[in-house]
């Protein structure tokens, strides 16, 4: 397996860290490694060249020579420059206009249709009333796909048979103005940036509709060609931003750096899963940290805060103190954990360098969660409060009721018993210690 | 875009020449590891053969890459049963369109083709394949969206025998190779197919987008671990991307490239030509 960029940089920079003085040769050695790592992460060749030149200039300069910890200083420079390249600030979506118009464009298969719906759902949740527009009249089934996804998300979708894309968009905006929808999100057909006629069509849509945002949808797994496509789309349309898709795989996502460097446009969102709410605001600073192996702890904390009910957390804490943690509470904890996303997703946000190696590529069977839930739900309320009454006949009934085996039930009960023992040991004092840590809002299992 | 031509005209084998070749390979998404290795080999080869001209050196590199990519897919032998082909790959790589193009190819040869709507997850994927099936003149087996894809294949294989179909082409849902559960689902599809018809699927085609970077290597590795891949299809080669990642894939996994996709029309699927591909990579 390849080490990822973060691991590689970490490895290289660890060697530098210990040094009291950095020779130019030391710096060159590290920069060579960083160059290879960035290329392997699919950052564009020319972008890497510029990046390395920028880091080198600063790394052999005064700030490092005068530093007592030159290794640390180089780490900081690499991180700084990476963040600078990615854009410093998180960039918000512009939905100005009545109705506001957001136009999505991109190559075939980059994920425009799914992204359009994710974006609309995101806007709906923050109080807007968006309208989705099926402007892809070329790919068979494209309009149906948008319609089905829109229905699933409870969003309106504008379709028109037999009309061209420009006409559809115009009618959609008129419809939106009448019905009070804003913004209007245009899902255009995927096209090659070489296809002059198709690019002309996009220009026409832009000229007629005057969108507040023209967003390029880019597959995070794209290689060196990301710059060619991005530059062409930017030249033709004057992009205002980028949405990165499929960032939930194991891609190192160098395309993000390339596209940003070539267009100068901010990356506004990142798609991180197949579910319709798997779209996150893109935080350049955090992405840089993630690449450098410092982990995306900020996102993790935000997720935890968003999905944890503070009130429930306080109740739970009380119960734990009084050692009244029941199987019902256990199930609730699991549910809250699941609300944060898949375990794999959560793991990917943790600083990889701090995790034991076996855990870094851990894959968790999500079905296991469901099984545990089913087992607990197959118990009577009394059994959940006092698991000690569960004898073998009850075990058999629970296993049958939950579609599992007696062994599964036993395993769960054993785990629960262990956990109770743990809480007993922690007692009052242990809790205070836990609370002092960066853990916020009841999270006893982390 | 003939960015390298001036180098070959100038003729000398300079450091700059090798560096530029390396750059061309990396820009073509060949992959850093494979690119460095190829250039190293070229250096020693030109020394050994006392090659002086850049044009000659390029020919050596073209031959080397072409040789790497010249593997052929084993001709499948379904006996008297239908030939079964399974399309797999990540989201948006072009599986559905490629399945349709492949159906069209077999139809041109006069064979009876059955398309299987095995992508029951993506919204309207079934409708998309249905439209393609009509255009290609192929039959279609489908079920409700959200149904078990393995069940769709179970039905399809029985239907294929009953109807005297020659070729069964199965579309599957796009899945990121890191999604364990989805890869398990793919394994199950494969298992069910080979249970209904021993020896099938005869061809498992991994569809890779030509714009893919290093991630293509991981895709090939993981998919091949789940279901033994017999060939690659490199799609969207009509853009500016060169699809060099198939060279990188060749380094770790010996899987032949079977077809390339070069457009949105039904006949835009061509057999892979290693020499042409290598030449385009270094153009």
C-alpha cells in the first residue's frame, strides 16, 4: 500500500525536526520528498514546481536560519504555503438575485446531478427555497435522475420536454420568480472542454441567465488533466468557484490544489459520500492540515456538536456518575455516534500520525451497529434496565427476535459488562479528568 | 498539443531531454513510480545501444510502453452457454454508457444481446440503460430501483438461457473501492452469477476514466481483489487526458486494456491499440 501524502511528509519532516541547524542540502532532500509526494497526490506538475520554489526560498532564508527549531519552521512553511495555495478563507455561496441563479458545469461523470441536489438540500436546510433545473438534455435519463433525487429530498424540480437547455433555464427562472423560489440551481450536461459547440451553449446560458455563481464540479480523483479542463472552463465561463466531489475515497485529492492554483477560484464545497447530505463546506486551512497529517480535528468537533444533544449528554453524564448506565443508554450512544457519519469517515478526520498503524486503514462493518441495535430492541424494558436477569431462555428469545445468534447476544452483554466495570473504575475523579480534555458535550467512548 | 516535438527535432540526448520525457509521462498520468522507472530504463538502454538521437530514444520508449501494454485478454469460452460480461468501476467512470456501446458492438456482429440493469442504486440508472438498450437493439432485464442487484442477475441469466441469448452484459452501480460493504455486494453479484452459470462471468471489465490520477492504481487493485478483473476499459479518451494511469496499473497488476471510449455515440468504443496509445502519450 502507498503511504499517503500526510504520512510521507510526516516521515520526511520528522528527519528535519530533530536538527538544530539546517544545511541547504537538508532542505533539498526534504523538498525532493515533498515534490514526489505532491506529484503522487496528483498535484499538477507545474503547480508543484512553483510550490517547491516558494517553499525553498523561505526554507533557506533568515526565518529558518535564526529559528532554534528549524525543522519545525520548515513544517510551518510547508503548511502555510499549502494553505495559501488552497486559499485562506472558507468561501461562502453567493445566492444574490431574484431569483439567484447557480450554474453547475463540468466533465461527464464528475457528479453534477448528485451535487446539484446535495447543494439544494443544503440551501433548503438553511432556510432557502431552491429550485432544481434539469438542463441536461443529452444524457439519457439525466432529467429522471434529477427528478428522483429531488423527490427523495423533498425539493422541487423543473423539467421541460423537447426544449433546448437555454430555453429550459429561462423558463425555469421565470417559474421560480413566479413561485418564489430562490436560488435556481442549473444542472447542465457534462461536456468535454474541447467540444466547442457544447462550450458555446454554456456561454449562452451564462449570458442569458447571468448567474451569481458559476461552479465547476471536479472529481477529486482527477489526475494531471484537472488543470486543462479547469482552465478551459474558466476561460469560457469565468468561474466563481469549484465543488470537489468523491473526496470520501482514498484519493489524495491533489486536484484540489491544481484547480485552485490554475483558476484562482475558491473551492466552496466538497462531496464526501453518496447520501444526499454528504456535502460539506470546504475549509482550505483544514484540508492543508489534513494533507500534512495533522488531522481534521475541527471538522470532527463540529460534527460531534451538530449531532449531539447537549441536554441528553448531561443526563447521560449524571447516569454514568450514579452508575445507572443501561443498555438503552448504550443504544442511544451508538445512535448519536452514527449520526456523525460512518466510522470510516470519522477515522479519516483523525490525525493519522497519532493512530496506531492497524487503525489507519480500519474498515468497520456498519451492519454491526444495526445488529447491536436490533439485539437491544428485542429486549424487554426490564431486561434493558437489568441485564442480569437475562437467562439462557431469554437469550434465545432475544436472538430469534433480532435475527442474530445467541453468541451475538452474549458478546454484546459481555461488552456491556466490561464497560460498566470501566465506569466503576473511573468513578468521580475519572470523570473530571475526562471533562477537562478537549472533549465537549458528553462523549464517553472516545 | 505537440509539446515534445521540438525536443525530438533538436536531436541531442541531453539531461533536459530526459527531464522533459519524465515530465511528459507524469503529465500524462503514467504515475510517478512508473515514470521514474521507465526513464531509468531508457537511460541505460540508450547507453547500451549507444543511441545518440532523441528521435531514436523516443522510439525505444514507445516500444517499451507498448510492450508493457500489449497483454491480451484471454478469449472467453462460454461453451454453449451465453457469454457473460460484468462492468465494474467507481462512480461516474462510464459503466452504463460503455455497457451500451459494448452491446452495440456485439449486435453489429449479429449476436443476440441482453443488457442487465444491475445498477439499482443510482436514481434513473435503469431508465438510462433502457434508453441505450433500445438504441442498441438489445433486450433488457430490470427490476425495481433499490432491489438486490444479485437478484436481477439471477433473473437475467435464467432469462438469457430461456431466450437463446448469446451475450449478457451486466451494468453495476458505481462504487468507491474503499466502501467495504459495496465491494462485498459486488462479490455477492459475482458469486451469484457463477452459481447460476458455472464459469461465468467470463469477462469482468473495470471501467476507468482517462482523467483519473494515481487513484486508478488503487481502484484496479481493490476491484481486482474483489472480483478478478479480466480487462480494463479506458473511457473519455477524447478529451485532453491521456489515460497514462493504465501504465501505472500495469506496473502493479497485469491486466490488459481491452477497449477505449472516445465519444458519446454507440460506436465510440474501439479496441485498444498499445502502439498508438504509447505514441499519443509522448506526442
